[in-house]
C-alpha cells in the first residue's frame, strides 16, 4: 500500500491525511475481494523500516492503526472476514496488542475472506525468526535436524497455514518488493502500477486481475507440449 504520503503532499496536505485516505482504499479493496470470493488478501500496512520516519508521523500512524482496528472490527465480523495480524507486535504497546488479539479472537471462525495485515513486518525478519526457532527445535529433536526440508522452515513462518500468494500488487510506481513476504513470493506473479494507494479502487484491482489471468504460471517447469 505505497504512496499515501506522496498523494497527500501533492495536494499540500499533511502526510497523515494520505494515510487516512489509504485506510479508505484498503476498505474498498477488502470489500471488492470479499464480493469476488477471493479467499485470501494480505495488506502490508507498516514495515519495520517505517520506524525510521519522523517520530510524530510514527505516532500518528500507530494511533491510526489502533483507531482503524477499533472502527472496523464489527464490520469485519458481520461480513464474515477473518483478521490475522503478522509481524513483531512486541514493539507496540499493550493497547494495540490487546485490540489485535480481541479482533483475531472475534473473527477466528469467519471464512468469507482471510484478511492478513502485516505490521512491523519484514520478510528478512520473519525468515530469521523462523530459522532461529528451527535451530532451537533441532536441539531437542535429533530426527528433525537430520531431515530438514523447506517445509521445516515454512511451517515456522508467520504465514504458516496460508497458501502462497498468487498475485503481488505494488502501487506507487516503485519496482521492488521492499522486504515483503520474501519466502512466499518465490513463484508469485508481480503487478506494478503508478497509481498511488489512496487512488486504488476496484477498477485498478480488476486491471491487475485481468493481467494476472493472461500469465502462464510454470513454477519453473514446462509441460510435455512445451
């Protein structure tokens, strides 16, 4: 969800104004995915690198996170949407962590859409954390040490239990992954757009889905006819 700050600055507004508009865009996309019966959606809301922004912007962003969770919880539940938050939540105060736990519990049995929000997350952090856990588990399980597979690591990632993404959409004109789901995106189709996130709407989503539908996904292999 890139481009909130730039969108606001082009309109001579404070950056937080763009982030608030970004929440509205997220709401539109969640609704569009639910209506299209897309089973999984992951939004990158706050990266570990975002802590390096000015202190006041970080404070406003964390307040926005709490207020959004608080205002959207009942809507998510009423629409059968399950919320899951991934990332290092230890950096947030008890207020946010308690709110996240409450909404995850409230929506745990919902199945219309599995919505994952990544906050204080990075792909490298998650892989490092999973590898550390795997090392610790190997110390008490010699059979595990002798039979380490990709699944041994994957099962310890924050995204354990979720299918790998089919389509990655990056707004804001940047052509990079920015440390997001580095393990999971191995065979994912990538779609980049110059549209800034506050302007992203259902038509933009449709454009990305149409582009995805034209791709041939080989996962590194070839069929007999090729």
